[in-house]
C-alpha cells in the first residue's frame, strides 16, 4: 500500500510541476562547473586561518573572527550583513601539564577537556587506574576509584561516515562525571583520534566533572604499558582554566536577497568559533568557506527567487549558537525552506540526504543528476542529522539536508594543534562547494516545499 | 689493469680460503631465520621507551638510561658489562614560547635548537624577515638583518637514503650563526621534517649563534603567508636554556667474548641518549635494540671465534661519544675487525656496503646470499659513512660497514615529540636484526681481514 501511495504522489507531483529535471540540469551544471574552478572558498579558509587562527568562544580572537566575518561577507557583496549577539558559557584553557612521577618519570602530552574543573592550586598527584574500555570503568562500583586518576584508553575506529564519534565520544563527554561518581580525583582519556600523532585532541565534556584531559594516543599507550608492569604508577596533573558564565558571542549573517520571494529563506553556514590548539581550518573554516562561496556561486547567473542566507555560527564547540539563533528567529521558522550546515572539514561529499520525499521533485532529480558525476550518492533515506548549529531550527520544524563528507581523515586532525590549512585539499574543498552551489541554485530558484513533500511521502 | 688485478686477487683469496660461501650459508640462514622470529629487539625498544623515555645527555634520565643499559646487557648474558664515563657539553632546554604579536596574533609551535643562546630575560620581540630558501638568507650582506628575527622556511625533501638531511640540515646547523653575522637577533627555521604534522623537530646547531628555534611545518607556512601580505609581522620569542660545559656521560658496553681470538673485536651499537621531546624510540632505542639482539643471536649457535662488543653510545645527539670512545680505545683500533652503527630508526635495510674488496671474501658472499631474500642490495661500492659515534674509530683506521635503512618515514618523526614506540614496525625491526645477526655471525666466526682486502682491492 505504501508503495502504491508513493507512485500516486509522484504522479501528482509530475502533473503539478511543468518543470522537468532535464530543463534545469544545464544551468545547475554550469553552476557546478564554475564552482569547481572557483578559488573563493580556498581564499576564505586561507584568510581565516592566517589572519585570525584559533578562535575559541569568549576569547579576544573570537571578536576578531566576528569582524572578519562581517568584512568578508560585505566584501563578497552579501546584503543585510550583521552580527546577532548572544551570551553563552565559555571555558577558557589555562596552564596545563601532566607527567608520570614514578616509577618511570616521563612527561605526558595532554589537553584539558572543555568544562573540566581545575586541579587544586599546585596540581594533584595520584595513582592511576587504567581501563582499556570505557565500559570497564563504568562497571566499577561507587567508591572503587577513590583517590585515583582514572585513565580510559579505548581507541577510536576510523570510519568514513564519522559514526564512531558518537559512541566512542561518550568517554570524553561523560567520562569526567562518571569517573567522579566512582571516587576518582582526575580523569585522563585517550584522545578521540584516528591516528597516532603525538598531539592530544580536546573537546567538551559534561559540566560537573572532575579535572579531565585528553592524552595523545602514544601517551595513552605508554600508560597502558606502565600499568601492565604491575607496579603502582603515579601521575601529577596540573590544570587551570577559567569559566565565563555569560561570554559574548555572535552569529554573523549575510544574505543574497530573493528577487521574487525574499521571505522564503534558505539557511546555510558553518561555525566561526574553533577550539584553541589548532587554527580551526577543518573545524570549521572550511564549512564557513564552502557555504559562503556556494551561496555566491548559486546566485552567479542572476538573483535567486528566494533568499540565500549564510550564517557563521558563533559558538558551536561549546554550544549556544543553535539556541540563540532559534530564539531570535522563532517566528521565521515556518518560512525557512531548508537549513544545512557544513561542519566536517573538506573531505569530499559522498552522499546527500534530503527531507523525506524530496527526490520526487524535479529540482531534486536535477540536483542528483548534477552531482552524480562528482561521486555523490543520493539515497532515498531522509536526512537524519543536520548539524549542531541548526538543531534548534530542526526541532522547531525546519526541513534540513545532510551532506555527508568523507570523514576518513577528519579525526586525525579534529580539535588538535594539527587542524591547520595545509591539511585542506583544495580539490576536495571545491567539490564541496560545487555540490552545495548546485543545491542552493536549484532550491533558491524553485518552488520546492520540503514540508509538503514530506507530508505527501508519509501519507 | 685494475680489472685484471681484481681477478687475480679474487683467485688468490679463493686459493687461500678453503671455506666456500655455500658451506657457510646454512648456518647464517639459520641465524637470520631465528632473528626474524625473535622478540628481543622489540622488547628492548618497548622497555627503554616505557621505563626511561626521553634521555638527553646531562639529564637525570640519562643516568637512568645508563642503569637500564647495564641491567639489560647483564640480563641478556653479556660479559664485561660496564660504563665508560666521560664528560661532554650538554645543552638543556628551558621554558620556550613563540607567538605572532601582530598584526594577526597567533601562537607558534617551536622547539629551541641545541646550543641556542637564551633570549634576554622576558623574551625578545622583533619584526620577522622570511626567506623561502636558506641561500636567500646567506645572500644578505652583513647588517641586512639588523634587529630582525630571520625566518628560513625551506622544506626538506623526502628521500629513501636520508640524503636530504645533510644539505638541507645546514639551515638548522649553521643558520643561527649565519643569521647572527648578518645582524639578526633571533632565528626561526622550518623543521627538518618530511611531513606536515604540527610538531617541531629539534636538533643541534653550531655554538655561537643567536636564539634559535625550529618551527613546526604548518607554522613556517603560516609565517610565509603572513609575510606575503606585505605588512610588518612582529614575533615574540621566549627561550631559556642551560649550558653544562662538562656534563657526565657514559658509553655502556657489553661483550660476547671470542672463544678463539678474543682480542679481535667487532664493535657495533646504537646511541643511548636521545633528544627530549619524544621518547627516543626510532632515535635510537631501535639501534640499541637491533645491535644488542643481533649480537646475541649471532652467538646463539655457540660462542663466536672473535669478540662481539655492543656499545650503547652515551652522547650522539650533542656529540662526545665518538671522541671519548676513541680516546679510551686508541691502542685497540688495530684489532677492531669492523665497526658499525645502527642509527636510522627501524626502516628496513635495503642496502649493505662493506669495506672495499669485502665482497670478494667467501664469508661476505655468503652474507650477500643470506640477506638477498630480505630485500637487501649488496653493491660493490664501499661503505662511505659508518655513523656519528664511530667516526673517531673510522678516522683512526678501523674498517666499517654501512647498513642503509629505508629513511622514507624517518624524518616525519626524528627529533620530535612523535618519536614514540607506536611508530616502530616490529616486522621491519626484525628484518634489521636478521641482517645484522647474519653479518655478525659470519664475521665473528671468520678470519676475514677487511684491512687486507681493502689493500688488495686498491692495489
């Protein structure tokens, strides 16, 4: 029955839509090919990483990033360029160090986790207890870790679809709270990293935890080997940090106004803030650059019918952008045609998922045909995750797309000092721009209504 | 004429030596195959990197390394285990930091170079001047860099035979003196690294230079991009260090005494000291492990005729071992059959060079046949470089061998925090042990006289 219903819906759409996929394809292909040759995205990534670099929320660099965003959008000819201010909680790193005190003294490479408590002044020194899996630590009863530094060394598997970040990431996000519940005084966790470079990878953890830091992978393995020798191993941990309860932050916005239906808005972007150890190249100068360049290219053959809005979200890493944006735009949600975020580096897009029923529409069929030569799959399963910064819009009902990028190398670099420009492949970056630009061009010049398509598909 | 002479020499050797290559090959092959299955070398690398870690000369860790060496050789059954003390100059790192102050503030990842002068207390702040090649800096007249921080960003090419380290290395070794001559107050040099990881690579520089540090490759490229923007770029550099003019150091020695000719000595080893940022895994726990394990395996079928001596040299990185060893053993040089050092990580041996004329001898022909299945070339060109720690012996006339390892990945890791156990491939390590063990077995049980062969070959 469901199958028959789908066929009927498709027939109805075909009857209602005089535009055919093949009529739209040449213009979309022209946008795609222009994008593949366009250097705008690369220049933006180069500029943001060179002239601003690391830009954690609550830092002076974030103010420079805001100014960079405003200047960049203005220089590229966007309209209605402005910053939407909000406040959010910001954790700022201070002095940090860790070392094995005995029996085999060695320095350890660490980075404190966002929201980590500071150590007592002068640091803390305690025996470690090493768990090869996060579950093994969770299996400990309350009090079992009393006075110890808990160490979890479970490695993160490499995946194309970033699917290991959620399940393994819990050891970073919840570990400091869970270790504390069991009596630990400190928590060290193997970085959520897919390579073995001696650089720790930071990231947020849940509030309310004990002093907690990420270990570089070789240092996690060193502690495993020391623990395996059967003697008590003592570690000294020094961590300072500052917690700003209401730091200033900004979502920076620019638009290409729609010529026919300016109130119908397509919202895309990346996040402007970054973690502090690197320069925020793949996380997320690339997302900013891809969506900004794509919006401009989508309008390169003339003003679109609908409004294209680029948002450079101001606090993704520690959260806040999404809630702030929804609060400021809740009356507008019903007019958001579709929302999308680019926040997985510059790995090539290998799959695009649109709202349920979307592929039945001629514009979306034209889009699938336009990006297939770029190596993009367009499965019928609807988009599941849109991105942290548009979660608020999604929960409020905005349709969203998911452009899956190849994450194979992403977690080699993510949240580490190695997040730098040289890791970005300009060809892969351009492929991303081409996919986004083709999509934005087709949607902005169409009457496609993802809400109605979804309703029809679910009927 | 030379060709005819060679043939005559070969005929004379064949007549004088009743032993044929094919008679020796089975025993050598047995040693080789035992080595491929032997875990001793891996265990030694694991132990030294876990229980000692970084061990710069002049540090407390170096004393622990000495004790580790003595205990290890004793436990493995070596005879005459002892430490030969000497003093040498030692440069010890202190606090270090660098940052772009303006116009685009960013932190830089640096490591001070050995022998670097400290900055004035509180650091120095100066405008940078960037040179894309070392020669471009040398081309500057005296005074041209007055008051500036000179920055050289020439990258190091990846090579299999490590041949880029000499010519590109001059920018690290001589750069601080040459920049100073031209008036610079500080010197930053792109790390001698073949990858783009955001870790600087340290190493020595000539004494008498200005404050000098290595930049992580992405940071060298960042300064290039900033300089290309045409505005003055200012960097703040803070470096402390301590220079110990006569630090205690030790060459740690163990022997497998020859049963027939104990005074004929084969000297092999690696160096026990390391640079400080990593754990000295590939530089040079592997060399220590390869030669120690190989000597033991060479004697595994029974005591050798000649003495096998393993020396764990105590100050390679900052120099001193070679001179100290020669001074203590100058009367013994004429009885050294051959010397060799393993100091290029655990990359597979792809070529073995012996003293001129060596391949004419049946033992060496058997050796060539034994290691050919391991992918080893045995060209007739004689060995050219034996290793830093045996330079003194070589200059005093000791024959030496050169076991060329694949250096393709070596300079990704060398002298950086990334020099850790996880970067060692156990199979490649075992291949090294097999080649060394085969060689030591054959030479220690032979009457081969490389000096006489060389003389004959040159006749």
